[in-house]
C-alpha cells in the first residue's frame, strides 16, 4: 500500500469502517476540511481531501443499491456533490504542487458522472505518466470499465491484461493482483480474470515487500469468492497463515471467514491433486513429443464433445466461456483419470463417456509417449454451438 493513499483515507472518511456516518459526521468533516483549505489555500492535500470527502458524501446520498432503488432526491444530491468535487479538483489543478490522489479523485468523478470511456482512459494515461506505480489509477478505471458502469463485456479483462503486460515482469503481476482485489467482489458482473496471474502477483508482492496480513486476507478472499476460479489450495494456505488475524473490511463478517476456512480445509487435498496434474500436463506439453501427442489427442477428444453436444446441446442457453479439461491417459490410450469444468448436462455426458473407458479398457486415445500421461485441453464453447442446432 502507498502511505499517502492511507493518509488520505484518514482525511476524507468521517468515521472508521464499519461504523456508518451520520449527517452530523459528514457536516463536521466537511467543515473541518473547508477550514483547512481556507487556512492553507495553496495546500493541494487539503483540497484533494475536501473533494474526496464530497465524493464520499455523494455516495452517502445515493446509497449502495441498484440504480432503480435510488430516490429522485438521492440522485439530485449525488449529482450536486459530484459536481462540487469536480469544481474543487479543477481549482486544485492550477496549484503548482501536484498530488497522485488528485487523479484518483478525478477518475471517481469520471465514473460517477458517466464520462465517455475514451475521456476516462485519457485521464488514466495522464495519471500513469505522472506516477507510474500508483496502482489506484488502474483500480479506478478497471472498475469503471465493468459493464455495470460504462464498459462492454470483457473490457475490464482486456484493460487489466494490457496494463499489466505494459508494466511487465513482477511489477506487472503485482499490479494485476492489486487491481483484481478491487474488481472481484463476489458480485454480479465480476470479470473473468487470470487466476494464474493473480496468484503470481500475490507471490511477487510478498517476495518484494514482505508478508502483508492484508494481502493474505485478500488472496484468500479471491480464492474463495472468485466464481470463475475457486482455489481451495491457495485459500487454505493463506487462511492457515492468517490464523485469527482476519480483516473485517475484506470479509465483512466473521461467519463468512469461518465458512471460508471450512471450505478450504475440505477442498485443499482435491485442489492439490489437480495442481499436481496440471503441473504434469504443462511439463508434458513442453516436449516435442508432447506437442505432437496433444494434436492427436485433441482431435479424438473433440469427437467425444461433439457426440455429447448432439444429444444434450438443446439444454445449453449460452455458448460462452471455456471447457477446461485434464485427462490422465494410460499406456494403451485408456482414460485413467479426468477433471472437467464447468458443470452442465454436456459435461456430465462427457464425464460418463470418459469414465466408461477404464471399465471396458477400450482404446479411447492414441497411446501416449509414457504412462500415466496428463494432457490439458481448454476448448472454446463457441466452437461447438453450430452442432447443437443440427
């Protein structure tokens, strides 16, 4: 965490989480910050803190619910307070001293006022040029690019990969992790991010900056709540290290934290087995014979998927996403073990076909280079959609 960001949180929040601020709390805070601005008119910190407080005050009027739950008076106050924050920030921009939090606050104005995404992106680029390592900029824009705000489906995912690749190396992975902690909330519309890169970012952060109990809580939360990539292995390791030092702002309730510990402990052995299988599959594919074998294996595997699509395809409403498969092939091409995600009637059909092979010892696939031999395939659902209508 950047110390200056933590400092600002102490300046523009009227009460400490999880206490809910009253109207009196907000009035007292805004009055104190305004007195600071009056006493120190050239202080960029005083003005940015005041603008940030107005942004929080705007959300206090709006509330955290869906847009259709906000009253007309709530929307009116929301717009007025955002406009006041923007006015203060525009005045602040004329000061000779600049501050990285100015851009964070203005990016929040952009989200709240529904700026064009190109204008918001332009503001982000200026912010990044001013302070390249300040990942709060990327958090703000990644959140704004979610479909529930102003982005299109997949736009947040694309943006995060782009900026992490642009940063590169361990710092790019750390950036990816830190942004993911803000855009994955176990909410409707969570983006489908690279779990491998999130995990690498957490590990790189710990290696470079040392152990952080907050980051341990965050990686455990992501492993538990990421609807696309539940990972009991990572969650269990982190939760074991956390012990009872759970972070209330991350988890919300102690009951949820305890539930996560139970889930992780139960699922960790299965997850560890899957990790070992994935590692074996990666090692196999790094050899020339492994790459050749995968081509023949995939041809046969797709035929089995197609058979299940023909019989069960009418039950599928959306042909989106990826079929993630792991298969252990025996010496004679039989299926010894499988892992297939996600769930569904087609996948159930495929599992039944695969599990039938060890019993009758029918040759399902070409004999592998050695046995047992793990193969990973990630198949695009959209490839099979045309077959469902035939």
